[in-house]
């Protein structure tokens, strides 16, 4: 049923194989009677990834966002079909909401975003994918550009084996570490987790806010200044936690004052904002860059770093220019508009006043 619904690989885990001291692996949180879980994934379209990374034209962001939502919908539909079938057979079953749903019983969940069940841990333990250095999981065929799904049940399913470490797709080329504008994961430190007696290694996570402020669309400019995500935000790279919190506060407040991107997709409402503000997807670079094949990954990287920088006009439309031209066009816009995208504007106002004097 899952394969019919678009899944490329399906695996099984049990209470034993998911046993660990990490709360995100606890199958009984969503279903107290749980015995097993089913993990699966659906990949992104490879041509669309190239268009998105290459910012082929300003309409691509919206088209890609729709594809992303559509894959999540497919995952939900396929999970629900299996869930209902299991229930008809007399078992208990529940589908895992694939994203944007957290354990609201954990104090401060709005910033730590604890999953009800970590679909990555389920994926690696059930052997449908393995960890990439970025923390995204993937396979040799699809790289990390896959979206995960899961179903929990009290049926006793036979577990499938993990992918042995030596057979994983990640060759530590480290390209994924070069594409995150705000450096969400470490280039040299690793995290080790043990699940059901098996050990998995990936990069040490930085503060979640490094991703939230960029993937959430408030910032887009890469620390190199040479390319951006699809976000027109142009904030300085925060070197430490205090700087990060300062940038987050300014960038996220300003983001709410920007016009929505004028394209075919209006985004979604993140749970952590109480559904008050819409977010339009602008990054996912670490997820899309890795093709699972070193040559293809290098080509995607070349495409991204040469894709230019995005700016937003007063009417909400996005435009893409080479980095220097983007800076020039941005700086030619009224300061009242620039202030929604940079924290530099106070210096600019001061400079303009001085020039007038
Ligand atoms: C929370 C979340 C985020 C947060 C935090 C990411 C993170 N690393 O945890 C933010 C907003 C930053 C984020 C970003 C992204 N995400 Co996200 N996200 C999730 C979510 C809901 C849970 C992630 C998770 O499992 N974290 C746990 C582990 C893997 O992360 P960890 O920090 O190393 O875990 C430590 C602690 O968090 C703690 N812990 C783990 N679980 C729990 C639970 C509790 C209760 C507590 C207290 C602690 C705890 O113990 C761990 C070891 O120290 C899942 C959906 C789901 N239900 O699984 C999607 C998911 C992981 N996201 C996904 C994607 C694609 C992204 C992005 C690419 C953004 C995008 N455009 O979609 C980026 C990638 C960032 C990166 N390099 O990791 C995909 C990943 C697909 C893949 N191929 O791997 C998922 C699986 C959604 C899906 N259905 O496919 N995400
Ligand atoms: S880009 Fe892919 S293969 Fe290279 S280090 Fe990152 S996850 Fe591993
Ligand atoms: S989704 Fe973007 S901002 Fe978030 S960790 Fe990946 S590259 Fe960084």
C-alpha cells in the first residue's frame, strides 16, 4: 500500500530495535500499546531540485513549495490508508504527522521542537535510509532529498536491519556544511546516538535557531555573501549565541512586516508561532544538495553557489541577481524598504543624514 502511494522503501522497527534513552524514539508516546513502527520515504523530483537550487526563474520557489507540500500530503494519505487497514484487521494504529507537529508537553517546546516520534531515527533503525553528515538521512539513489513518513501499531511486525555503516551513502565530502547560510551544524564535531544497540553518527547540531531563522525565511544571504537561499533577508553571520539571538529577534520581527512572496505558494503556519504567521519555504539547502553520488552533489553545489542572490521589491515580487548586482539593486531601494531585510539600515540612515549635512 505504501509503495502504491509513492514510497520508494519501507522498513519496520520494534520496541526493542527502537530502544534508547532519547525520548524521540519512544513509540509509546503516540500509542501506549505500541509494539512496532513502519518507516518509509518519498523522494523529491531531481530536475526540480536543480531548478530550485539554480534559482532558474523567480517562479520556481512557489512551484517547489507546492511540490514539498504535495509530498507531505502523499505521505499522510499513504499512512492513513495503512492505518485504516490495520484497524480493520483488529490492530491499533496511528499515523505520525510528518512535520510541524511537536510534543507540546515538553516545557519550551516552541524553541526545542521535540518530535512526537523522530522519523529520522525510525528511518535509520528500520534500514530505509542512513544518516548523512548533515543530520539528514538518505540513500545512494536519492541522496538526502527525501521526506519521511511513519505509522505506529500494536501489531508485532518483524524488524528490518539497519543499513551497515560501511554501506551508507555519506562519503563525508562535507559539501552540506558549505551550504547552510548560518552554519546550523558543526564542520568538525559529531553526535553519536545508540538506538536498539546500534550506533549512528552525524554532525553535532548547533542551536536550532540557526536553521529556524534561515530555513524559516527571515535570513537568506550566505555568510560568504556570494549566494543566498530564496529569502531576501541580508543579515550578518552571527558568530556566537548572543549575536544569534539578536539577529533572530531583528530578522524575525522584520520578516513579519515584509509582503508575502508574490508567487504561486503562500506557505504554511509554523506550530511554534501558534499558527499566527505564515512561513514560505526558502531553504532546505542541506537536504537538497546531497544527491547520494559525489559527482551529482558537486554539480548541485556548483549550481547553488552560482545561482545568485534574491531581493524583494515593495510589491512582494522576488528578483534574482549575481551577488554584486543584488547588493547594488538592494542598496538603491528606499531605506524604509531596506530595513525589513537588514540590520544595517540604522548605519545607512546615519550615513545619509551625515551626507546631507
Ligand atoms: C524538529 C525538526 C526540525 C528542527 C530541528 C532539526 C533537528 N535536527 O532536530 C528544525 C526546524 C531546525 C528543522 C530543520 C530541518 N528539517 Co526538520 N524536522 C523536525 C522534526 C519535527 C523532528 C526532528 C528530529 O527528529 N529531531 C531529533 C534528532 C534527529 O535531532 P537531534 O537534535 O540530533 O536530537 C537530539 C535532541 O533533539 C534530543 N531529542 C531527540 N528527540 C527528542 C524528543 C524529545 C521529547 C526531547 C526532549 C529531546 C529529543 O536527543 C537527540 C540527541 O542528542 C522532523 C519530523 C519528525 N517527526 O521526525 C522534521 C524532519 C527531521 N525535518 C526534515 C527536513 C527536511 C528539515 C530541513 C531540511 C528543513 C526543510 N526545508 O524541510 C531542515 C534540516 C536541518 C538539519 N540539518 O537537521 C525532514 C528530514 C528528512 C531527511 N531526509 O532527513 C523531517 C524528518 C521531516 C520529514 N517528515 O521528512 N527540523
Ligand atoms: S553532502 Fe551528503 S555525502 Fe557529503 S557529507 Fe553531506 S550528507 Fe555526506
Ligand atoms: S535547511 Fe537551510 S538553514 Fe536549515 S540547516 Fe539546512 S541549510 Fe541550514
